[in-house]
C-alpha cells in the first residue's frame, strides 16, 4: 500500500536498487549504473549481491567530485524492497510507458527504482508498485535509469558538489577542472 | 563549417559514433550503447574499431524486434567524422551543459553523436561542433546518450517495428509479447 501525495514542486528523492549484479562478469556495467545514478541526482544505490570493490570505486569518485552518493550492499533484496518507505518502480521493457506513468511517479516524495539485468525474478513484477518501460524495446538498464532520472529531476547544474576537491568548468572546447581551495572542502 | 537551419518540427536524425571500443574488455558496455541508441531512435551506430560479433548481436535484436538500426564498423573514425553531412556532437562531461545547448542541436536535420570511453583523443574536442555535457560530473556514456536522445526525440511509442516478428504489449504487471502474423512482417 503506497500513499500518494498531491503533486508537489520538489522532485522525488530516488534510491536505486540494482539486483542480479555479477561481480565477475559485469563490474563495468554496474559501475556505469552507479555513475549515472550519482550524476543524475539519486541519493544512493543498493546493490545485490554486495560488491565492496565496486562500492569503493564509487566512493573514490565521491571523494574527488563531491556529494553524498553511496553504494550499499544488500544481502536480501526482497527485504530491502519491502522495507522501503515509498513507492517501488521497476524499470522493465514490459511495463507501462514512462510518458504515461511519469505524472504518477512525480507525486511520490520517495522512490525506490529497481533495475535488473536481462533476467529478473518474476515476483519483482508483483512487488513493484509501478512497472515502467523507457521505450518498449530491448534496451539498457543504464539508459532507462538515466532517462527516468532526467524526467523526474532534470539535470543538476554545473557546480562544485559539497565535499569534493575538484569541479568541472564547462567549456565549448577542451577540458578545465577547478580545484577547490582547501578551506571550502 | 556547419550550416544551421531554422528550427523545424522534425527531430534531428541521429547517427552514433562509438570510438575506443575494446572488443575484449567492454563488449557489454558497447552492446548497451547500441541497444540504447536503437531503442531511443538513432538510425545507426558506427563502431571504431569494428567488431563483427557485436554488429551481429545487434542485428539479431533487429530481426526479432524490427526496425532498421544497424551497426557499421569504421576503420578510421576521423574520416567518418569529417565525412558526416551534418553537425558533430561530442558527449563529454567537460562540455557545455545540455540544457543550454539543446535548442541549438535541435536546429540541425542530422547529428553525428560521438561517444568515447574514459579517455578520448584530444583532437576530438576540436573536431566536434558541439562538446556537450549531460551533467558536469563523471558519468556513463550510455546514460549521456540516452538523455540526449530522449531530449531530442522523445520516447518512441509502443508499437510493432516494421520487419520484426515480436512486439511488447505494455502491462502494469508481468510480461506480454505479441507475435506478428506471418503476412505482416
């Protein structure tokens, strides 16, 4: 049972739950999922099964570039879904189109966005409050998550994220990174 | 020199150019890039260096799910950039924010969207007409491409794509795939 609030100005806070991670096979794919989640404003990523090396890689990104995004391993993903105080969104190409579901998703203050790989356990479709398709074609969970986060929250403006040592200064051509003064970190 | 047209109703046609692909190391990442490009309406993906196995995997997706998306290997990516009859967009976290660049990109009838990996050759920044950042933070090229395509073209509606044998019927819960009658393929 999920309580819907009237539409509010603030975008929903998003936690991502990645299930079916295979540390041996797809570390880079899940790393990209974490990078996209962080860059596009999610608060954290729960990871099943846990992968300490991957969590450390994302933490190192945060140390340099700032923010509070974190990866947390979960041993039992179904418990994590049930414990979530908010609506559960499962990204799947078999779900209802995002264009149609977005107004509903926006009404929730907190969303748990569940992304699986090629095969996901059948009961996830029933556990989820919303099964949402970002295009009804085979696609990438990284792409689906990115589009959903952009639609929900827009793109974060260029800025130094709190606690980081480095920030990008946007340029038409070339690269420019600004190092934060010691006192401001 | 790129000629800009006045703003037009039709969304730009997009070709994706993936450079720095490492067939041994990141087949799945580039596969996801191709899947996202196809699902979100790009016409084709040029791939440097060529990878026939990957092109075949994407072709198999097309045989089942339809459409005309194709992967083409290119031996010399700089020639492909120069030969492109349209504007060249390089997705990079160091570029100018997408929110600011999008109105300009929309004016072009054809875009070549170049995505690299962690390291890209320096001259790409100069070869590109637009260096565009989807968030000024480290992120995923799959995520960046997905957000750009969604912003440019929106999500394709659920439908049977021409030539495919299968199509998804969107559902609130569960999976439903419709097989096209023989005569309509």
